[in-house]
C-alpha cells in the first residue's frame, strides 16, 4: 500500500491580542516541524519551517486562505509548532516583528482530537525559548486567544455518493395542479461562491417526489471534504416561465449522515407569514459513499485505535532489584528522559506516544503475564495491572508507566511465557463491538495489542492457533523482544516472508509485526517507525477484505 500520504492544514484564529496601539494586529501564522536526533545518549531538537500563511491586515479574528501541506507518517510523532506573529510587512522575517502566541501539537493530536473536523486550542503568550522576536515577551489579554486548525488528507480523487431522496409535503406552486419539483445542488466555496454540482430530473405533478439512484462523484460533490457545506435548492419547474423557488436548505455530507431529514425554507414566505413553519421536508432515504477507502480515510473518519500493552513478568527478566534486570527501575528514572528508562519503559513510551492520540479518550489497557500479581496465589497470563479485571484502562502513556511501576513492586516473577491467553482475550474484545462484515458497516475501533517479552514463547503452537483464528478480528499484534535472547523462533509469528500456519490451519491475514528492541534501543523514533509501519497496511487489508467503511461516511 502506498504510504506517501500528505495532509492539508488550514488555520484561523479568534480573539488575537491587540499589539498595535491604534489598530488591530496584522497577523500571519508560521508553521514549524520538530526534528529530533539521538546521538550518544543525547537528544537534539531543531525546528524546520514548513511555511507561512498570508498576512491579514487589521484583524483579530483572521481566517487564512493559504494552507500548509505536510507529509504524514502514522508511525512517527510529528510535532508541529504554530506561531502567530503581528507582521509589519509581507516578509517572512518574523524575528523583527511582534510575537502574539503559539501552540505545539502533533499531527496525531490534530486527527484524534478533532470535533466535527476542527481542532481548537488556546495560544500561549510565552515565547518559545529557541525563538526571538521584536518583543521580548508576549502580551497578556483578558480574553485568551485561540487557533482553529482544520486537517484533511490530500486526495487526487474520491468515491461516488449514491443517494435516494424523498420530498414530503412540498408547497403547491401550480394553479391547476400540484408542483413539478426538481433539486439543484451547489457546493459552497471558501469565498462563499457557488459551484453547481448536480441537477435532478423533474418529477411532475406531486408534492411528495422521490428521486432514486442519484450518483455524484465525491470530488465534485464536496471536494472530498465531508464538512464542505452544500446548498440544496428545490424548485417548481415551469415550461413557459421562470422556475419558482419552493425553498432551500444547507447541509454537508457529515450532517446528512447524522440527520437524514431537513426542513425546506422559503425566506420570502417566512418573512410574510407569522405562522410559517416550512415549505416541505427533504428526507435522505439512502446516502452512502461508494469508495475504496484507504487507511487515512479511517483515522480521519472517526475509527479509533484501541491500544493494549501486555508485559512479561517471567523470572528470566532477572531480579527486579538488580541493575542487570530488564525491569530494573533506575534511581535516575525520569519518564521524560528516554535514556533513564528500562527496556520495557522504552518500548512503552516509544510506541505509546505515537498511538495515544488516535483514541479520543487517550485511555489504554495494560496487562501482565507470567507472574503472581497482587498477592494472589496463581500465576496469571492476562492480569489487569490496574488490579481491576473489569477496568484495565489507564489514561495515556503516563498512566501506563505509573501502573507498570506500581504493579512491579508486588509482582512475584514466575513463568512460563504464554502468549495465547492475552491474544485470545483481546481478540474477543475486538469482536464485541464489531458490526457484521461485508455489509458496508462502519468500523468504530481497530485494536493494537503490544506484547513485550524477554524470551522464547512457551506455548508456540497455541499462540499460532490464536493468531490464525484472529484473522477476522479488527486487530494487529506487535511483539517487541527485549534483552539479549535469541528471538529467531519469534520470527515464525511474523509472516512477512510467508504464511503463518500450523497443521492444516493457515492464516488468511498477516496481523503480527515482531521487532527486537536491541536493534533500535538508542532511538525511539526508529523503534516506533519499524514497529508500527505495518499497521496502516493491516488496517487497509482488514477493511478491504471485510468491506468496512469509516464511521463518518
């Protein structure tokens, strides 16, 4: 699957701080992308300028028309910095102008945190330490300024909308009959101009018309933007005179998916009649998008990624008090310092921070296996490390790291290293919310289980069976090998070079990615890239094979 993906980012601002004494500011937004390099246990951060918007004069609520285009990689943390500057001229030399505010967000934040396609956040008036401006510090205001960010995939083409529409109780326009209604659909552009995209056939002498099997290409209908507003004009056709307007309504594709029914309003009639309600109702009996959906359509279209971690507490990790243990917690432990983490913490943070934004709740599950937990007598292989088997979820990577650290204090390391129980548990969980396949149903959640282990699997055959049986669940499994063990046998589970099989059972889908941590232990960016690179492909293969669509369509 082609991974050369690009996103388009548009911005506007509200309540910008007034920097000029006698007028409003002349704002311009600069966009930067963070670059991190890891050398000799040190992290170097630089910011690359992506571009800037136009300058808008004398405006504290600017809507910028110039957008940014950024290459997108699911497997990376791509942090963006939006800087708003009061510019004296149209140059790009922001350092000689006044700083208004800034924010930093990852592309994952913008995708996962959107509401109705929009991400809104406050602007900080603290100048970033690595930047300088004409003013040495930001200016405070009574109303905190904000930035509104819109992000969407750049697409070359789209699918086709197919719809059936019914009119109910339209106004009677003809003197000797009813009405001869038809609809004109127009796309409303950013400059408020109208582009006609479709005109229905005329249905004669009826106040309850039905139009079926209307097909409109997505690119023409709404430029592949589900939030693009459309004007729907309902007319009465006249053979010998101008057509009469029955009424209008405005609705985007997203609104139609949610609402289905819209009142038709004639503003002139409404102004004249005190008891006016509407000029009829338009109902979308069918409204679907026929499309070969790609990975980006799902994460931009509301499919959330449910993340689970399963950690190995078997005895082969070494005594947790020993500095040689893979579970050893350094006295210099700092969750924000990658090089102070043990190998389990490094794997959790490297992958977790990439995946966290793609679930709007940012809650993730954490399990342990191969030990006795919470002073219980039996060795467990799917133990919720929160201590509550009905609620294994914690908030964010910080919650995962904290819960792991607490569970470590009382865990009694044991064995063996069994994967199949946790695989079957998460597979069952993934199937619970899954609607029937092959029916163009929405995929609300896709699950990613990360198993971190230090050794060879004890239940290899049962693990293979569990993986083969999980092929029809919305699930990907990442296995991270920590320590110096020979993981050659583990590669059998990752069927990149062949098909996973045991006896006569054969997997119909590759859902496993295995990565030895030792190969990337000094660079969390490379670890995440190598570990997560197969996820987009696996999601695409699952949704294509079982005909699922994104929730917003």
